[in-house]
C-alpha cells in the first residue's frame, strides 16, 4: 500500500507491515511506500508493480488530486491491470473549510467515464466492505474506491450481508416500498442516508443504492429491471457531484453542478442542497 503524502488522512497503510526503502525506519521487506507529493510517479510505479504481477497494490490521496495521475489510471484501465486499486478520500463539497480547490464536484464522474475502471462510492460501512472485496477480486481491470470525509448514517434496518451482496452488483434496493411503487429514489455515497431518511415517510417510495454504476450496468437485464422497473418512470437521483451521468437512470437529479465554497462541511452541504429536507422538497416539486 502507498499514499501520496497523505496516509495520515487517507488511512491507506498496512499496520505492522513496515516501510519500504533504505534508511530511517525502512527496509526492503516493507509493505508501505512513501511517495511524497508525487501522484503521477505513484500511479506509474503502481502500474509497474501490477505489470510485474507478484503483488496487488493500492495508492491513495485526496480525490481532488486524482487528475495529477489520471494518465496512469487510464493506462491501468487500458491494460486491464486488476492488481491496481485507488483509495480516494475526501470525496465532495463535504470537505468543508479547505474550500473549492479541495472540494471535488466533477471528479467522480470524470473517473466513471474511463472505460474499464470500476468506480465505487459506497454509502455505508457494509457497502465499503463489498467495494474493498471487489477491488481485490476483480480479474480484468482496476478499481477506484471513493470515500467520504464526514460521518454517515448506517442502513442498519437492512441485513448487513444483503447490503454487501447488493453492493457487489453495483446497485440494489436499499429500502423497498411498502405500498404500490410510485417513486424510485437513487443515491450513492454520503447521499444514500438522505434518500433513506426521506423515503421512510413515503410508503410508495423505493430507495436504490448505486455505489458502482459500472458494475450495475454489467448485470443481467432481468436484474436491472428488478431493481429499476421500467414501469416506474418517476425517478430522482441525488449525489454531491455533477449531475450529468445520472440522467441515464433518473428523470430528475439533485446534484452539484458548480464549484464549492469555503465553510464547515455541513454548512456547505446545506447551502448546496445536499440534505434530506431539500431532497424531499425536490420530490414534492415533481409532477
């Protein structure tokens, strides 16, 4: 494992694994590499490890810095390097006080459009387990794991193994309707909690968690129809990022299509409509 100067924040470190290199506390048996602020070098060296084929490798930094090594991710995807994964944290305007320079809005979608790159943005701890499992068991390409900085509510009303199994399929029903289905609410990552909270008072609402659009798209037509029945056309999606890709599945999207601002994360989220209250208002405005 390795991080670009940020393992203290990204937590991408093998405890008791030792540090790779010479001098200080390092040895050539170490499993952790320090790159400093060298994202492109990190991505290139990771590809070298993967091409060699002996080790699985993961590299980490704040999500907003991924563009510094995007060409190496493209090469990994093109070369089907399944031994590579990326741990990208601080994933949205929820970063807060660091301001718009450090708040990704276009970045997740920018990764999703790279062919053969699975991009997971899990919405709770169990989805995170599934995302990690997928990243180390995938056979034909790399995986980007997108993690939030802020705390998130857990969907504990649903069995943990069902959440893991659903996340491994890229999308699943996180809350089933208790009356005739008349609305589908989709979300990923930290916005899943808002979708579940709003749907709790809507008997005809189904919540679909979509941690990985790429993996969901690879499921059978039967499964996709089961999760997103074509008979229900009233659909809304919510994610703290640019909205464009979600229109493939939803008729309305609550997203963030402009740069962020410098303020505490919860205030920024509220100002940009990433709350259960705003989601409810957007649903009520739908015909």
